[in-house]
């Protein structure tokens, strides 16, 4: 008999995470008994030569979603009513190739798959449990492209005052999506950047929950922001923490983009109300060849108060890349013109 291999220490799962999993399992069983079935809600992904990153979430959705879009708008709390289906198997069809991938414990699908697709926005198909296929979009980056944009969402393209817990809850769970306000001038600035850089990838990187991705998509479309891929995060506890780290989420995805696209230099856009300046500073130190420049939007006095303060934007004269700040999109566009990052 072969000797038993020693096992490493098991990770202790936070009791909140265990309670959340049991709650969602109970909701899933109840919904299935009522005849409701899961479906894949796709999110816009991205890819490169020979591969794509497929993003989505497996949910059992409430009945009201069948009547969307609602002309009167959608309350934020409705986005959190979907029941995540953990560890389900999702069927992904890319051209004539079929792949099976597994969702995580929160129902989130995040998988890199082989694909032979031309550059630009392409359509793939996803389904679950033999159900009807749903179209998903991925942006395939041309190997010749050398420039891209990573843009924060909260208080950069959308006024949210997110860091204050009460206001974050109000904006996420209560506020009608049509009442959300875009940051002045940001849509025009981003559209100019993308128009002057054909084929450049546009990535919206946010600490917001995947639950609000459909709401965010409609907001961006309604306010004329350029179409882009989304990198949000799951809401709720991890196996060892009460809540996920938004800062870690941003830093991890920036590093991943640098490794996936080593020849692309990114324009990083954020605001001074959270940790964007600090995160971008560290990323510039670690991956100097992956940064074309940084643009930081300064919050207004009122927004800074609601957001719980303003982060200090340090002197970046020695950063080696252009580093600009302004109060809105128009001001940032002028500064980017001055440093040669916008025509």
C-alpha cells in the first residue's frame, strides 16, 4: 500500500461566506421548484490573437426581467435579485468550436479560451443546461495595436460618491438608473480618444459589482460613452474576508492586462476620490513600458465631502510618463492634448 500523501492545511472559510452560500442554495432550490431555470448573463469581454476572455454570470433571474427594457428606468436594488448558480457548467460556442467552462461560487464565468477570430467586436454564444443560446460580445485586439484605454467608472464617468457606505448603498440599491449623472465632458473626451486610435481596446475597470453590469451598460450607451469591455467584481464576502478588496481587484486586472498585451501602452483614467492615483503609481513603477499616461479627474468640493475625502495626488514629474489632472472631461482633454496623447 502506497503511503498517504500529507495534506496541506485547509483554508478556513469565513462564516459569512458559508452563510451566504447556504442562503443562495436555498433560493436556487426554491426557484427551481417553482419552474424557473438559470441563464447566462454575458458581459462584454476581450481577447487577442488566438484567445478570448469570456465573462458572464449564471443567474436565475426574477420574472420582471422578461419585460425589460423598462421605459421608466430600473431601480438599482432589482439588479441584486438574481440568484447566482454556483459551480454550474456553461457551454461556450466560438465559431464551430464548443467549450465547457465552470462558473465560480458566485456564478461568475471568467475563462480564457482558444479562438480564431478577426480583430474588432465579435459575437460568441453561451448557454447552460441545454437552454437557449445567448449572444455575447468580445473585443479582439489586433496584434498591431500599441495603445489602449483603462477607465475607472465611479466618480470618473458616473457621479456616485461611492466610498461613503450609506451613499454607496443608495446609489446601488435605490437610485433609479435614469437619475445617475455622467461626469461632464468625459463621454466626449473618451470618444475623441477612441476615434483618434482606431482598434484600441477600451476597458472599463471598476470596483462595482457584476450585478450592476446591465445597468452600467445602459448608462454608458444612453450617455454616448464608447463601447468597451467591462471588468467588475463579485459582491459580498470571500472565503476569508467580509468583503472583497476593490483595490486588489483593480491592481490584479491591471497586471493581467500588462501581461496579456505586453506591446500595448495604456492610458489610465481615474479620479482622486478613491485609490486610483496610488494604484496607477504602483502600476507605473512595476510596468513602466505598459503606461502611455495617466489622467486623474479631481472631484468637486461637494463630491469630495460626500465621498469621504479626497486622496492626495502626488508630484509625478519623475514618473517618466505624462500625468495630468483636471476637474472634468473637457479639462482632461486639454491637458492630454498638451502632452500629445490626444489629437
